[in-house]
């Protein structure tokens, strides 16, 4: 996942909602932190490279 949106949107914060493209569809999600960062409700071994929209 790219977090360089901080320059434009002030950054993404834990619990903030956004959408990611999964299987050709936009899915609502957010990210949380436990032992590592993860996307809520999205199964992805590695979220790096997923298209995201705010």
C-alpha cells in the first residue's frame, strides 16, 4: 500500500475509511494495527500495490 498520499490529504489514519480495488470491484475498508497493519474485511497477503481511492 502506498502512503505517499500524506502530501495531498494529510495522511491516512487508523480507522479512516477508503476503498480498494479487489477482484475488479471497489470494496470499502479501513486499516487497523494489531501485530502489523491490515485492511479491515479484505483478504490480502500483501496490500502493497492495491489501487485505493479516498
